[in-house]
């Protein structure tokens, strides 16, 4: 492998490895409120509370998590999270509450970021 390609491959690995799963984001950031219902957050695994949110869909849920809503700050108060990590956490929690959502695509994440940005400009 040419030195330039080796350097590029090496640089991209830590960035990729640093991305957390939905479960990891939940444990590190979301659990404080969604584990206990603090500030009326829907509790992880509560199909009754999450059912309505699941029916609203990810096009509403993820932008809300990215921008923040009511007492939940943007990205759950963890600005170090990527938009993809936030989306994975939302999907993880929604699926535990009865959803059947797949891993988000780059197009999904871009669309959700645009919706979140519109919400914060209001």
C-alpha cells in the first residue's frame, strides 16, 4: 500500500471506531432521563409511551432529539455526539418501545439535520 493511502486508512479508522452505537449513546447520555422518566421523558422500553412516538416516525423524533425539545437539550445535552449517534440512540429507544426501525442512512441523517436546523431558527 502506498504511504499516502496507508496514512488515509489509518486516519479514518479512529474516527469510525469512535462512533457509538445506539445502546452506547443511551447508556452514556440518554439513560439519565429516559431510564427514570425524569422531566416526563418516555421511559426506555415503555411501549405505551413510545408507541405514539413510534407512530409519529423518525422524521419527527430524530430532529427533535437533535434540536432539543421541552426540557431535553439538543443532543440530550451532549454536543460531542454526532448526528448519526443521536439518530442511532433514538432508533434504539424507539425500537425498545415497539418500533421496527433500521440503521439510518446518510441521506436520512442529512434530512433530519436540516429539519432540526429549521426548528432552532424559529
